[in-house]
C-alpha cells in the first residue's frame, strides 16, 4: 500500500490533466489568500512602519553582512527548528506537522504531475514519502489536538469546541487522515468506501488551500518576518529602549524623541512607539 501511487487508480475517474489543473489552482489560491490577508491586516505596512520607528531608536548601524547572518539564523532557528516554541511538546508537534505537510504536498504534486506515465512506473520513493508525510501530520496534529490543545479546558472549553481559528488544523488533519484511509481502502479493493474517503480527502484539501484568508495558514509566512525584525532591533539596540519607552502623548517624550512620528496610521497606538494602530493579531 505505502509504496503504491494512489492517484494512479484515481486517474481512471479523474483525468490527470484535471488533477494537475487542480494542483495549480490550489497553489494560486494559497498565493491569492496570503496576499489578501496581507492587504486586509496591513501586515506589510505594519512591519515597515514598525521598522522605521525602531530605526529612530537604534544606537548602532547593522551592516548588510550582519543582516544576512541574522536572516540565516532566523531561517535555521525559527523556520527549520521552530525554536520560538518554549513548550517542548508543542515544538515537537509543530515540527511533525510542518515537515509532514511539506513532504506530503511535494510528493502529491510529484505523483500527480507524473501521471499518466506513473501507471507503468515501479518507483516507490514518492508514494512511500507521501504516506509517511501523512502519518507525520496525523501524529503531530492529533498530539496537538488531544494532548496540548486540551489545555483550553482551563478556560472552560472542550477539545471538540471548534472555532474559525481551528480551520487550518482541522482541515489539515482531515486531509491527511482521509488520504491514508483512502489509500488503505483502495489497497483492500476500493469500492464505495474508498470513493467516499477520496471525496472527503479532496474536500478537506480544497478547504485547507482555499481558506487561507480566514485560517491561520498565512501565519507561517509572518512569523519569520517578525522574528527577523525582532533580532535586527536587538542588534541595533532599538529593542533595548522599548520596555522603558512611554507613549508619545507625553510632551517630554516628544521633546526627547522628536524624529519619531506620533501618528503613522488612523488607529489606536501600539507597541509604545506612538504608531496609531494595533499590531496585527499574527504578530
């Protein structure tokens, strides 16, 4: 089962060209949803304005070489190792989900775009990694949902109390779970149950990739930017001034920091920098 391409049999019902078009459409939906999220939350503007404000507090210049090093460190620590999670269980769960998702998506595209040639292909690596990726998602996801997320009980909620913020993880888990169920049932002879599992798998995948604007999918693109900006602020000394910096509504503060604009938007102040709008909820 785990060394067979499950999309080969599916191609008897759905032409390979249709499946390939579907993959391209999902990629476009992720890109479009992320851009809409950036525009809606004004994330790019937020990071730019915050960066400009922090520059006013810098005590030293950070060279381009040093910034490249900071960027590389951010990728290695925050992106590849999920070092921002202090909870060891949460970090392990996140890594299992993240790497499982990457492997699952990449191998799905490889197997689908390999059709119809894959019908006579004896290669087992991509199908094997596809199944292992789905298993990794399930292990990390269900660990998070039933062991880590149950902490919401302390707030009077149950594990089955699902909100819009859970859209990403729920659709991700359904996609991986029913991908495995579909593959298993198909290996056992297919039939109606295999068709139902394939349908749920496709619906879950479509939900995952088409609801980026409403889910936390785009969150993964903001975290590295936020971590990088934080490290640059620490390197140039501006971050050290943040804890003791009062609001710029105080005339004495305006006199001390005359170059920092009091208004950089139309919303309430945030971050103690006099920037008049709230930080996006993903930061």
